[in-house]
């Protein structure tokens, strides 16, 4: 059975975008909590982008 890497990439990008959107709509005054919110969201988007890039360049073999 193959792992659903394409689905994981799309889900990671969607979750990261949701976190960034939530942070934009509900701003906080504390820079530490804003950083703790933004860094994992950017990590999710980067991970998802990497997975989708691998899929696009290597095809189904990735």
C-alpha cells in the first residue's frame, strides 16, 4: 500500500493556510504567541509544497 503523500501535501497546505487566515482575522497583542502560531503554519505550508513539488517533478514514483 502506498502512502497518500499527495493528500498529505494538500492537507498540510490547507491547514497552514487556515492557521495563517485565523491569525490574520484574530490578531493577538503578544508577539510570542503570534510567532508560535506562524512558525508551525509556515512549516506546514513548506512541507506540503515540498511534497507536491516532488509529485509534480517525479510523477507517481515519488
